């Protein structure tokens, strides 16, 4: 077992956990989202065990991220409200276990997203207050984990919300930060497009060309 794990191959214990996880995943895929919640706790326990016994730090981080994604998704689709508290608990646990900052950030972001979606599902939900809290949480997250992969998504959500609220200058600040901090990513491409759109608003666009019979046509806006 030791020699196998040393070269990256799963130990016998890991293999058994992965096989059990595959069985539960197969069962869950045949159920509606509401009924999947009955298996979510079991699947989460297996993922947590896999992460804890995996000797490879990179693989361990992947198991933790998969765990965060699964629990957060279960909360969002309904029927697993306890997932928010579980994500909160796990975020504290992995922080103590010296997981990478990116993994801690991922758990924190997924917990925020789960809370946001769960709040909207409640009867008589105050959507204005929920949105205000979501934006405040996003800003806190972007400040706390500025270099994490999820920070780009948090900043994009902030920028889009401010743009749609008519706060173009504030939106530009976040879009520019994404382009600067996360070059070459999909989020940076979206931010670049948004900046181009915001910069073009109110500007005179030059649309000139040659007419078929000679002379120049000016279609400037």
C-alpha cells in the first residue's frame, strides 16, 4: 500500500472508497434532484474520507473541491438545507488541515453561493436585502481571497450587478481588476468585452465606406 501511494497510485482503502462513491453517484443519477439529497450526506462523507487519506496534496485539493461543489449544488437544487452548515464546518476543518488557500477560498465561495440560493427559496424572501447581502459578501470575499480562482467569478458578479444598477464607474473598476489580475482567463475575456461596451456608450461611432457608384457614404451614429 505504501509503495503504491508513493508513486501516486491509490491505496486499497482509497480504491474501496472510490468504488463506493461511484455506486452512489450512479444511484443519484437515476433520482430527481429532490430525492438525491438522501444520498448527498453519504457521498460527502466518502469524499471527505478520500481527501483525508490521500497523500498527494494536489489530488487531495481536487477531492475537497469536488466535495464543495457537490454539497453546494445539492443546497441550490433544494432538499439539502443542512449543506450550508456542512460547508461552513468543512471550511474551518480544511483551514486547520493546512489545505491550499485556493481550496479554502473555494469552500468559502460555495458556502456563500449556497446561502444566497437558499435564502431566495424561502417563503416571503426579501429579495432586495438578499441581493444587498450577496454583493457585500462578494466584496468581502474578493478582498479576503484576491488571488483565488473564485475571486475572478466574485468580481465578475459584482461588476455585472453594478453595471445593471447603472453604476458604470464602479463596474469598470471591478472589470479592470479582473483583466489585470486574471489575464488569459474566460472571466478576463468577459470583462474586456464589458469594458469595450461601457467605453463605447455615448461615443460617436465612425461608419464610413465607399459607395457603389463612387464617393463616400457616412453612416456615423
